[in-house]
C-alpha cells in the first residue's frame, strides 16, 4: 500500500524531533530512509524507514554486523523480521501515533503531594522538559517535547513504577500540550509502547502506523 504524503511528513517530523530531545545530530538521508548517529554504548546509531519494503532496509540487515545499531520501520514486527538474518533480534512493538489540535480531555490535575516543574526552552533550542516530583523530592514522572516546523514531538513519557496509576502521565501530557500550543504547534506525534498506548488513546491520540524495531545485541556496557 502506498505511503501517504501526510504519513511521510509525520514520520520525518518525528525523526527530527527525536534527535532534538536526545540532543544528537539531526537525521541524514540514507537511501529512502534516515540515519541518526546516537553514539551511546548500547545505542550506536539508528536507521529509520517509513515502510518495510525498502531495498535499502533489506541490504542494511544483510550487511550490518556491529551490535547496538537499530533498524526501525513503520511496519508490523513480523514483516520486519522476515527481511532480516537470524542474528537480528526483535524489540517490543511500538505504535506511531498522532493527535490534532483538540485539547486533551480532563484537567490533568496532580494528586495531593506532587508538584510539577517545567523547563521550556522551546524558543532557543526547540526543547521542553516536564518533571513531576513527589513530596520527598523524588522524580515521579517526566516527559520531553520537541518543536518541529509544524508538529510537536512527545518523547520519553515515563512514570516511575512506585507512582503509577495516579494520573501522573496524564498530567505530564497536559503540561506538554500546553507548551506545544503556546509555541504554535497544534498537532503532535509520538511512538508509544504497548503500556503507554492506552493512555494516549484516552487523550484522543490515533494510531498512524505500527512501529517495529530490530537490533543485533552485544555485550552490556562495561562488561
């Protein structure tokens, strides 16, 4: 099935935003995909594709031998798995999702004992960061935002295990959307985990495409 222009543009925006939030160099074109140099011990680089039918993606799977280089595509996991040699391992499924300019439902209020902090550097760097702190000052939840030309990219929305099921993730998302709207970005994109998908759907996000990931594992850092 042909990839729509809107999906391609959203995929490219998410790729640029991911690099902004991680403070790494922006993606560069690699065939009909993109490459991002990450430079971490367990995440050297990533190749991103808007579809799994790319011959470039298949060639990378056959020629890459370095561990901790990730191949990612808007595809079902089984589709990506079928293109790669056996030494590649599939990672948990993801879901590329998009929202429009509709305000997220509810107030996103915090329960008693929590405070929220916001670092909004959108005008200078295109980045914002939200933290929710518990009464003892410990980090309870957090999230990041990047501002692309038209879209806001939501990234690393995390609630710490001891603080889950208290509405903190919802509060983080409301705070990030307020930042996005303040900077004139009224649509958003993210890649959800299976655990996070339900939260985003409850806020009005819709699935754009499945998101599959494969990697050649290697020794853990310092091993």
